[in-house]
């Protein structure tokens, strides 16, 4: 390059200050508070690669900041403003610095453009990757929340089901149920369908499969929360629930499960005496 890049380094305070001013104007608020980016560090990384002809330092800076901001749920548009403001600051600097020597401005801006472009590409990759990672975590959390298996006692599990049950979710319920039964060696499983609005043929067959699978693992299955309209639907659909123990409420199901275990609930008074 037919220019002295050491001059650019000597002028870095001017470039950084201009970068800050442009960025603050575009963000309409102090960027340090919003983004927490050390743009002095950013300039140093950019300058080192400008000298060496590599992309290592600048890309590392962009990648780290992009991943950090994506993790904080900062919009990609805000980081785009950071890089875009830097490009504008460099453009203004070059035009003023080599006003009478446009060839030098073009040489400098060509290399700067390559670095800025590579930074933008890296920024996009990191944000997309981080966003997909966050979505996957959210999906896993939703699945866990939508198909919980909760131990009541050491050998009694409660499976409260809420919302619509499709084939994919039914598989998750069955998988979670069987895993939990195996892990805690459960003897009784209470499936609560109070929060299930509709039980059609498909859902009914999935419930029967869950019952049969629990049985194969040695656990007794109790179905609770059967609403009158759901019971009527099951009868009309001629679905055989004859072998499945059902109770109207979760409380009744727990009472029956304790009875099977030879246990009872004793209410105690405030002074600790049984009643």
C-alpha cells in the first residue's frame, strides 16, 4: 500500500472519537450504556489486521461482541450500527486525510472495505447461530414444561397433562414417562388429564399406550381428571377403557394410590395431636 499506515495509528484518537459521535447520534443514546462495547479495542484489532493483511484480530473482536450481544438479546440492527458507524468514520477520515491524493484514499478504503465486509459477514453468522441456539433451548424448556413427570412419593409419579396432545407430544409424554418410571422404579403412575380440553380417538389410544407401557415396566396406572363430556366422547367412540383405573379428581387418584401402598393421610391438629 502506497501510504504510511503509521499515520492512521497516530490519528486513531480522531477516528475513534468520530466513530463514537456517529454511533451515539445513530443510536440516540450513549452506546457504552446500551451495548458495552470497547470501540478503542475494536479499532486496535482493525488496525492490526490492516497492517498484517489478515483477518484474525478484527474477526475475533466482531465474533466475541456479536455472541455477547446476541446472548443479551440485543438486536442485530444495533450491532450493525456499530460497524456501519465505523465504516462512515473511516470514510470521512480518509477523504479528509488524503483530500489532495484521492488514490491514497482509495487504497486505504479498499482494504478497510474488505475488513468491514468480513466483519459484517461474521456478525451475521454469529447472530444466526446464537439465535438458533436460543430457540433450541426454548423448545427444550417448553417440552419439559409441557410434559412434566413429578414424583409424589418415592414410588408414586404424577404426570399432569395440559393442552392439546398431538402425535409428536404423545411420543414425548410416553418417553418421559417410561424414563421416569425406570429411574425411580415407580410402582404407581397417576396421569392427570384435567387440563386436556379434548380427548379424541388419537389421544385416547395414546393414553392407552402409556398405560400399557407403564404396566410392562411393573407400574400401576391411574387416570384422573376425566370430565363428563370426555367420558361421553369415549363411550360414543367405542374406545375400550375397561382395564384402566380412573378417578374423577387428582385428590381421589392420590388417595387411591396411597391405599394401594397401604398408606393413609392423617390430619393433625395445631398442637400435633391426631384427629
